[in-house]
């Protein structure tokens, strides 16, 4: 039984894993040009040929959603494409907002074989 566990773990480690990337890992909230709002600039890169859409969200330490504004909550991002976007949050939410996350959106058209959605989070720097 123990040998079977090692075999399964070995196979999982040998399989390629593809996801998307979002940088910076620790974004800094800066004062925006609008009163009462803070801004963080993010870049996203798509390494998945089977996914074109990604959803962005801002969350607290318990992963509860926090209100935010960006150009689009759902981005269309072609394979090997990248996009730069700004996220705006209220200054009063500065210490509540902990994570900015992106999640791949799986199409339900029946033609896609993808069954796994990827979610990547960056943690805001509060210094």
C-alpha cells in the first residue's frame, strides 16, 4: 500500500502542470488619481491553450469578496497572451483587502476537455 502511494505521487509529479501567471506576487496599493481610491497594477499571462477567459476578484483574509473596480471583471486572454490591468479599491478597505485573485473560467460548450480550473492569488503589501 505504501508503495502504491509513492507510485501515485511520482506520476502526479511527472505530469506537466499548466496554469496562468499573475504578477507582481505582492502588489503595492498606491494612491490613485481619484479621491478615496487606491490602485494596484497587475499583469496576467495565459499559459493554458484550453482556457481563454479569466475572472479577477479582491478578497479579505478569509477569502470573502471585497468591492473593487477594474476595466473588466472577466478578461479574454488568448493562449500565450498577456494583459495589464488596474484594480481600484476604496481607501477605507486598504487593510481589509488582502488578496487579488484570478481564476480560469471553463467553457461549458461540451467541446472542451478541461475539467480543472486554476486560481492564483497575490497578496497585497501593507507597508
